[in-house]
C-alpha cells in the first residue's frame, strides 16, 4: 500500500542563514505538475538537554507570486529609503560560501601564549 506523503518533492531550494534563523525557499510540485513555493523559517532554540528547531512555513502559489514580490520589494525599499537611508546595506552582503570557508579555517585548538 502506498504511503500518503503530504510533503512534496523539492524541485529547487535556496537557503539563507541569518544567525540563529535559517530561511528555506523551496519549489515543489503538485500531483498535477503545477509548482508552488514554500518559505520556511527555522529557529534554533535551546530546550532541556539540547537544541530544537521551531519552524514556520508559508505556502505561496503562482497566482500570488507577483503580488507577493511587489509587496516585499516595496516594504524593503521603504525601510531602506525612508527609515534607514544612511545605512550601507552592502555591508550585509556576505557570501554564505565565504562564511563557511571562514568557519572551516578557524583554528579551534586551545593554545597558551
């Protein structure tokens, strides 16, 4: 008997790390080969003896793509242009691969001077 799987196969995925949060932008397909986007925020939380992950998910369908991107762009531009015009947002454009390389090259061995 075939198992009922509510999670659809990912067609494409992007990950954005942001401190204790990670955002996932995933393209998935319906049974009828239509596509939709899921946006997942994953937050790492300390609980009892270790870490757990709290997740929040948004489903975005093709008929809403243009409205969603327009609203997101307008909102971000309002913050950048009207509320924080003196902030150089380019300083936040750090490449994830460069961050991974920096982390990999950090010497974690304790040394005494």
